[in-house]
C-alpha cells in the first residue's frame, strides 16, 4: 500500500477496530476457521455413513411458512410459537414466514410438494441444516444450532426405525464416541394414545396441588409437556404417573418390540425411558435419544411421525427421523478427549519476488494445485527474507522462488527448507520435481 492509498483508509475504522459496528445477533452462531477440523470430520463422517446406508442428499430452505411448524405442533402450538423467529417480510401469498424451526418438517413438506414418493419408496434422505429456536427465557441457550438428520419417508415398518437409529449410532461410533446409551420409548398411535392421555390427565388433575404452575396449565393444553418438567416437585409426582407402555395397542406394542430387537441385535446399549415422550403432538410410536455420560444433554434424537403428511393434506405417509446436534456432538467429543485430525499442512511455499513475477507465480501455483499439491504464498510480504520467515514458521518442506530472472529464463529456484540447498529447475518440470521431493 502506498502512502497515498493509506490516506484513503478512514481513520475512524482503524481506531475502533476493537468495537465493530455490527455484532452477531445474540444466540446465532458463527462457525469459525479454528473449528474447521471438527466440521470437516463431521461432514466426512456424515457423508460416509449416509452413503453406506444409501441415504440421498436433500436441502430445504431456512425460511418456511410459520403455519407449517405451528400446525405440526398441534396442541403444543403455543409452546412452538414462542420459539419461532417470525419474519417481518411475508410470503408471496401474504403468509407469515419463520426461520426453520424443524428441518424434518421441511423435508416432509418437500417430499409432498415434489412427489418424492416417485423418486424412491421409501425415500431415504439426509441433510445438514441450521435450526432456529428463539429461547428468551434462557439467554445462554443457543437460538441457532445445526443438525445432521436422517429421514425415511413412505414406510411404517419398524425396520426403518431401526435403520435410522443405527445410522445415528454408526455416525456417533465412527466419530469414536464411547459409552453411548440409547434411551427409547414408544409414544403410541392415534388408536391407543387418546386413552393414555386421558389417564395421564386424570392422574395429574388429582395431583394438581403438588405440581408447578406451568405444569398445572399444561394438564389441559399440552399434557406431554408435563413429563419434561425439571422442577423437583413435578419429578416426584411423575414417579407414580401412568406410563404409556401399559396403554399401547397391539400394533404399537409389536412395533416397539421389533425396534428393540433390532437395536439389541446390533449391540446398541439401550434403556427404555417411560418419560421420553414427544413435546409436539405429531410424534408417534418410536422416540429415542442418545446420551454419553460426560454430557448432560442428548447428543442425538429422533422419532416417528406417521400422521403429519395427512395433517398437511397428503395421504397417510409414515415418516421416521433421527438427527445429531452438531454443536452438542462436538462438545461431547471434547469431553471424551477426542480431537479431529489437524488440517494437513501445505508443504510447498511459493516465494514471489517483484510484481512481474506475480502473474507467472499464480500460473505455476495453479499447475501445482492441479497436480494435487497444496501450495501457499504470502505475496503481500515484499522481501525475500520476510517470505522465507513465513515459510519457516509454517514448517514448510520446500520453497519455490520466482523472480524476474527466473521468469525470463523459464526456470524456478527450488530450496530445501531444512538444508537450505538450492537448485534451478525448468518451470515445465516443476510439478514432477516437487512431487519427487515431497514424496521422499
Ligand atoms: Zn397404538
Ligand atoms: Zn412442573
């Protein structure tokens, strides 16, 4: 930068560089370069597991009709509404819009909209998507996180519940997580669930004075939310509450048994959990979560939702989903002392001397990259000494030097960074020569 250029930089921007004008919205997440290793590991593992299990890629938009999430929630509409990020802009038909609250619902919407049943039956898809949930009562709680989901749509066979659970399990196992425990339950179906709900309501009406105010309100509006309450008095009352397993119909009972057999056959450690019930109305039959002992939250979860397609105006279309919370999985891995492989360091450094050499240098670097060789440069630094110092700091194996003379001669100077030995080679032989040296 010349002195003249320097004057163009507003002084204020330089002075206040520690207090940027705009900050990230509270609760949202920047994924930073320092975490690249984690994300790369998760992408690669996720893709490998998805491919082995024959799941296809799907991506749905981060903005959807708000009503879609609300109607999916059914009786729990109120509890979903307060967590939606509603947008000021409206859809083309004037409908209210929200940031994606639940990608699995978007995936089902997409399935119905694009008639994906014609693509495959059942359809097996995976996605990596941001999830947005506004949680005002807990400012420390993230309002945005990412999930890697597996979803099978179009078949209600328990085999597919097993496939989803095992895909999630394989993913966690491939990440080398240990001591995973699967918590599992059945939420029943529309045949058997109403009786259980009535029984649960009756029980809690009797215990009304013993539970917290929120739970008391939930008795009539959202009974399943009660079993999730963490208040001590409510947990105590819960101990004697009726459990869903005593109310399952024959079909749900058989379904649950088959899923447990599949899980057991594949050596997944599991614990039936009678209080694992869907917070939203659309969860049916199998519901599960994965935990590790070192971390208090579920690192993965999922459930079946066989009637949602119908509620969206489609035919009865059974669906099963399981998803890993990416940020939670990374936390759990850290607590188990796992680390991703560090990013592979480039071993070739390009020293560019003088403006005339820049063009030629870029062409040669492109040739090296096309030959599969990662190469770095710090052309912003002017002197040979400064550039070589950067190369030393990066632990580079060989440096390539290109100045005006080399450009003119069609050569490159190649320098062994550990011995300091230098040799002139023909530019056209560059890729070959570099490969020889870094592979020895
Ligand atoms: Zn049932
Ligand atoms: Zn409570």
